[in-house]
């Protein structure tokens, strides 16, 4: 068997350095181009990636890491796990991802503890698995035609089935994987990579037995390439000896977040010593020390996980301060680090260790408690006078092309831009008044992103111009760089919230992003404990809450969609995290008076798993994604004692929910929640939708709520 190359990466960004994939997808979805043009853009991006990786000196090039939407959805298609209702759609792949006028999309949630969203496979009793290996084989052939041999990457069978909740179908799925490996071997592929990140979490004896059975079987297949089973996002723990006992030739380990150095005689260890999750330069001395500690037949230098979680390159970020740029490594720079470390490791070099001065620590006092919820609820009911089943939205409204262009135009006078923002705020307010919503939002036209906007107004952050990272499908974000101590030099949102409130007699929510989410969706400094950084952000948000309240804003929403996202993958670390994360939120909101209603929002993150922590936030109202996930959250909220708004409108699909569909979701919620505590709202913000879709959808939402009020 061919030796594994000395350097590799587990994956690479796929949206394009200039978001070419985003534009191609949206042009296809809008009907401006056809599928052939979309596929052409994809082929071009793959070619550019392989050529660039080769130019940087990387030896082991991956393939099948490119996706038009999501790698888990790609795996479902590979295995034939396409639910019957989608098969006759014009484009079944995107029907599953986004839905159609008549079909709701599949559920979407976070990929382990990242901000990337994957499509959850749907496997039922009628699912018949049948291999369709066209995509990985086509990519191998495309790369070979360009002169590159590649290693196809596929989500592994155990992780795929655990995500789908269908591990009992393992034997059937393994038939497909065996067939795939045989096809790859026939194509002359030397190595294949099966990703098993689920193995770094707590696994039951039955699940570990499934791991052993899967890789005993695949490793014993007569015709197959060499097998790399790649783990990432943590330590393999009890799964490591299980994998080591199987015939697979190579095991990928995350030595950045995993900690334990593997001892695997007779195996190739693909050692992830360059972080794929942050943007800070790798210390060569520490990485080489970790590589030398590994005991294995062969040690390969790699990234800790796919580089899809970081931007393409620092080289284009010429507006960042030079001293900050020197600390950064994006995807291209991390590939260069992998190549350099492989050379130094082979040479036996020992670079001097870098010394970092410890930053001064800031004292963090415990937050004071607000009055008990019943006291606050009475004060808020008297002050706000809301009807039963109050209707609201989550925050953002559609952003027009004119608005986006104005924000990007650096020559536009400030007064002209602010006038446009005011016009958009008034448009959102008037629409909500006309439709009959009860608690309004200003629509956030001044914001490019719910985290980046705050980063632009807080000390200790820097923002990039081109540092885009895929969140899901065509949705990309630019995570800020949190590199220093956080302080708020001036109010951030007060002007726009106050202007919106001046336009209406209905309450308008002040819209803030919570401290945990700001930290989770930023690239955070690595010289302070994460809890201390989060508490610094919480103090800044508390100042904003105080100023909004002073400006006459009676409802303030502090969003924490990332609360579940940062939860450690193993139970041993979860209680400590939830304790300080909840404390950070309460630190940010404890300054509010009793009659000020504090809202929070969570979405697309299996929040049903942390209901006790959500309750601990002590928010007066929690709005939470529910429509996209089939109202799963309702199964655990029967004893929830505060206001709750399970979403009734999936905003990540272009389809407009019918009034009876919304009413059915509300009736289901009323079976477990009293009407006086039930709120009516979409799953998430409306930024990704058009005004036409939003108006039609919200009209149906309001009509459904009013009908239920009338019937009691």
C-alpha cells in the first residue's frame, strides 16, 4: 500500500475567495442561471483549490470536500437516503436543503460545536440505501485530469447514522460504503478519508461496538484504498483503542483540542497540530513537540480539522494593523504552516519556543439578581398591556440591494447613508403596524451582521474585509477578531432603537447580541480563559442595556443563539461551561428594571438539550427555533415558567407558511404552555428573505394568532 503523504489538510474552504459559490447559488435559485453554470463554478473552484494547495507544497490533496450546500446532505445523496417526497421535485438536492413552495426542507442544526449548519438526514423505515458514487468519483477524475492524485473525503458511517438517529441501520449502510471503497480502488485511488467527529463525544458501549464492527468490516474489505479514519473537535477517548484494534491503516487525531498524545504502533497517525478552528499562528516549537511525542509507524502533519471554518488568506487584509496581521494565519497560511512543520519534523529541527507575557487579569464580580420573575411579569403586564399570544419577530428584516450597496460605498456621505437607514426603519415599522404585530422591531438595516456590527463598535475587536466563512448554503459570515480587552467607548444601538420607537406607539425591541454569541462567532484571543473574555463582553452589553432603558426602550432582546453551540462535546466539561455562560448572560441583563422585559433568542442548535440552562438565563421571554425542527422543543417545555415563543415560521426556506399550518403549530404549543405565556414569532430573523415573502408569511402568522385569541 502507498505510504500516506507527509503533509495534508482534512478539508478546505469551498465558498470561493470572493464568495463565488454564494453568487452562483443565488443566481441559480433565482432562476437567472441554470444547473450547468452552477456546476461550472463548482468545478472551477475545485480546480483553483487543488492548484493552490499544490503551489503551497502540500503533498496530500483532499477531494470531495467541496459541496454545493452541505457535506452531510451530500452523504445522504451518496447513500440514496433521499426521502420519497423530494424525489419528484425539480431539484431534489436543493428541495431537501431549502424546501419548495409545497415542501418543507429537512431539519438543520449546528455541526458539533461550530457555527456551521448541516442538514440532518431523515432515515425512516422505508429508506432503501443505494450507492450513488458519481460525485466523489467525478472529483477524483477531475483532479487527475489536472495532474493531481487526491484522497476522497466522506462523512463516516457511524457519524452519519448517529446524526440521523439511525445507528440500527449500520449493516445496510456499510454495504454502500464497501461498494464505494471498491469503486474508489477500481479508480486507482490510494487513500480514502472517512470523517468520524462523533467519536470525540461520549459514546455508549453499544455505539463503540458499532465503531468496532464498522471498521473491522470496512478494513477487511478485499478491494479498497488505504483508510484514514479522521476525528476532530476533541479527544477520541475510549474510541481510540477501539479504532486501533481494527484493520484501518491511519487514524486522524486532533492534537490542538484533544490533548492526549496517541500511542499507535503499526498505524499511521495523521496528527492535527495546526488548528482549523482559529486564526492565530501556530507556535512551531509546541507543534513539533506534540509531533515527536506521537508513537506510531508513521506520523503525518495535518490540520486539526477541515479549514472550512476559517477564511482563505490574510494576504488581502491590508487594512488590519500590521502587529495584528503578524499574529494571524488563515487557510492558506495554515497550509504553509503544515508544509513547514512537515519539513522541520523530517529534519529533526528544534526551533526556540516563543515566550508570551501573561496579560493582566480583570476582576469579575458576581452579577446582582433581578427581582423574581412573577414580580417582573406583573410590572411588565401593567406597563406593556399586550394581548394574549403577542406576535413579534426576532429582529432583522430583509436588506435591499440599495442598502447593501450604500453600506459598501465608502464614498457615500454619512448623512446620506443614515437617511437611507432611517427610511428602511420606517418601512419596517409601518409594515409591522399594518400587519398588526404587537411588539415591533426596527429591522436592523444598519447592521451587516449581528456580531460584526457590535465588534465594529467595541474596543478589543478588529474586523476583516474579506474574511468570509460559510455558515450554511450560501450564507457566509465574517467572524471578527477578538484580540484585546473589550470595552464599549460609546452607545451602539440607542440612536436607531430610539428613532424606531419615536415612529410608533407600540413597543419596539432594542436588539442586542449576547456575550456568549459574540464570543462564539468571533475568533477569540488565546491568552485568556474564554470565560474571562466573555465576561468582558457581558459588561459592555450591560452598559448598552442601561442606555437603551434610559432612552425609553421597554423591551430589550439579548440574543444567545450560540449558547448550545459552545457546549463541550463531553459531559465532563458541560456543567462548568453552562455555569459561567449563564452567569455572563445574567451579568449583561441584570441592570434592567422590573418593568423592562428582557427577551432572548436561540436557534438551530438542539436547544432542547439545555432547557435548564435556558431557564437559568432568567430572561422574561425566550423565542426559539421550532418550526424547522418539527416542534421538537415542545416535548420538554411543559414546566417552563416564563414567556416562550416556539417558532412557527421557518425563515431559512423561501416557502410561505399557510395560516392553518401556523395555527396547528400554535395549538400544539398551547397543549403544553398556557396562553398567557405563549408568544408567536418566526424561527429566526428575516434578513435572508424578501419583503414579498416576509409580508405574506407574517400576515398568515398574525391571522392565525388572532383566530386563536377569538376562540380562546
